[in-house]
């Protein structure tokens, strides 16, 4: 096909959009609505997953040591614990450091610990400990068991969020499965609805297609304007949906940033930044809209070419 013919057919596609503006608006509206709903579901899934991931940062386990554990033995054990696969960090908290931390916790009442201050103070009842941060909560129980085995008689007790870790891991899996399942279902619904809408558009212009076919136009010559029209409608719908979803998300972020919404701060801090999530989503919307629009036109016009 010559370049001049290609440009003519592209212009014809755009001209047909204007000439059939009502069907064009209907197609843009339906596709924008489907993309908007899909985008809301995707944003909800991503942010809930981010919130659960934020809660998963509560991955600290504390192993309290017996008073018989010497500083040299603790240093060797600390090195061995830090070398484990699922351990991100291992801090040794001495008995005197434990007193200082307790003083910070007590605030104005810290004076009650004055008699327990100092390194090697025999009156200090607080135990030394290892504060271990794990990398993956899914392996928290196994990691705790390995460290307990390593410490042996040196450990007196363990403070571990094992149940919380298991709950968060399961919750993250459920949220991910439900969220992405919802996005997939809405995506399929969008494809079906848009395909049917485009079928109505093509059906309304079936006589035009038949006339072009009778005068000797090739299938490619007939298809290209519809293909251009479908891609353009899809791109416009993608931009409209991006503006709607982006505007709504930005408004929500601003509303949650107000002082009166401070009680939601734990959730707000985990929400994805606007630029991080909306720029890729806008590009995805436009590409998805163009793909659906052009594919819908190509498949819908097929049976009308059999004259």
C-alpha cells in the first residue's frame, strides 16, 4: 500500500469518528467506565497489599539470655546468628543497655532504676538479649527454631510475633489473590462489553462496508479506517480513565493527609505515591484501550467482509 493511500485511510478513520460521533461517544464512554472500574480495583489491591507489607515489617524477635552467658560467648553467638540465611540483623542488648532502654520507656519514672545502672551491676534483674530481625516472615517459625537450637541453654525465653507473622503472610496471599482475580475478571468484562459495543458500531455501518466491497475495495483497505478508529477510541478512553482514576486517587491522598484523618495514619503511610502508581497505570490504560479498540474493530468487521 502506498503512503498516500495509507494517509488517506487514516484520515478516513478519523473522519468516520466525527461523522458517527454518537457511536464514538458511546464507545469511549463504555470503555472509559470499564477501565475506571478496573483501575479502582487495581489501586485498591495494590494499596491493601502495600499496607499488609508494611505491617510485615514487625519482624523482630527477641531472645533473652541467661545470666550465665558471658560477653565472649554472646559475641560468638551473635556472629553465628547474623550469618543465617533469613536473618537481616542481629543486635546484642547487654544488661546495662536493657536498663537504659527501660528508663526511656518509663520516662519521668526512670528514677526507680537508678540502683540498677552500670555495667556488671549484680543487682540488675534485666536479662541481656539478642534482637533479631528476619528477612521473610514466611520462614519466621523455622528461623526462631534454628536460633533456639543454636543458643541451647543460653536462652531463657523468646518474644516472637509468630502468630502475627503467620496471619500477615496468609492475609497478604489472600489479598493478592482476590485483588488480582478481581482485576482479571473486570478486564475480561471490559473486553466483552467493548467488543459488543464496537460490533454495534460496525453493524450500523454495514451498508457502507458492503458498498466498498462491491466496488472492488480490498479487505485491508476496508479494515484500516476501522482499525485506526478503534485505536483512537481506545487511546481517548484510556486517557479519560487515567484522568478520572488519577484525579480521584490524588484527591483521596490529599484528604487522608489532613489533620482530621490522622487516625488513619498507619494506613496512609503505606499508600503508594501518586507518581509511582499513576504514570505506569496511565500508560497501561492507553495501551490496553488501543489494543481492545483495534482488536474489537478487526474481529467485528470480519463477517461483513464476506459478500
